[in-house]
């Protein structure tokens, strides 16, 4: 599985530096998670770090 950023994203960028595998990039309107690269932080954190820091809670499991 992978995490996904919904259209509720406010493009704040707080999630991008939290990703240990650099799967998050800035898109045109919202940030995007590369589903093939995302490991849901397994082996790095107990929970997906991007979702923990998101101020609008728009990062969900895909």
C-alpha cells in the first residue's frame, strides 16, 4: 500500500521533508506521493510521518 494526498491539500509542504524515501514531490496544485516509492514509513517510523505532520489531515492510505 501507499499513502495518498487528497485535493484538500493546502500545498504547505510540511510533508515533503518528513518522507524518508523521498516519495513526496510538489505538484501543480498539491503535493503528490509516488505510490511505487512510498513504504508508509515501514522500517523508519511507527506511523506514516507525512500524515502525522499534515495540518489539514489530507494524507490517507491509498
